[in-house]
């Protein structure tokens, strides 16, 4: 088994999660849309600034039954479980 070594290849690394990416565009896309650390920070900021006016109850089926029961309340704007 041979290993191919890329020479003169620039690698980009995410400052937040450490993932290595081959292109600058891919690194920017990763940071804006896919980096779990950045997304969690944005979600926390959204939840902190939200007024929680749209509260909805989440329902799930009772195991073995065809009936649903309420599980928890959450804000539909920011997703915070209440």
C-alpha cells in the first residue's frame, strides 16, 4: 500500500473545532454552516435574546399505545425546552 504525499498543498484548519479542510472556500463554508461549536454559540445567543412568546407543547406516543402524551414545552422561535 502506497501513501501519496501532497506537496505544496495548503490546509486550512477551523479555529473552533480543529477540523482540517483543503480549500479556503470550504473552510469558510464549514465555519458558517457546519461547525458545531459555532452553531451552538449562535443558538445560545439566540435563546438568550429570545422573549419566548411562542410556547408549544411537544407530544410523543406512549410506548405500545396509539395515544400521545405531552413531553415538554418549547419555544418555537429559538427551540429552548422549558
